[in-house]
């Protein structure tokens, strides 16, 4: 019975360590520099939406 208390403490510390590592990785991803620097090309560009051209009514039955 005395070994269970130490095992629970170790398990709790492991869970907290994994959670802290996950939070650290999330913060690096969220707040890290994403914009291109002078020596690197841009990896992402602006998305421009265009409406389709053609008839408004859609496909015809003919």
C-alpha cells in the first residue's frame, strides 16, 4: 500500500510535465515569428476569392 502513494505522485508529475511541454509547444507555434525574413522566401500567400464568371441562372437544360 505504501508504494501506491509514490506511484500516484510520479504519475501526476508525469502528467503535469507532458501538459507543460504541450503548452510550451503551443505557445511557440502561436507566438513564434511566422512572417518571412530577408533571407527566406514567403511560405504562405494571401488568399483571394473570386466569384465564378458566366450565367447567373446556372446550367441550362438544352
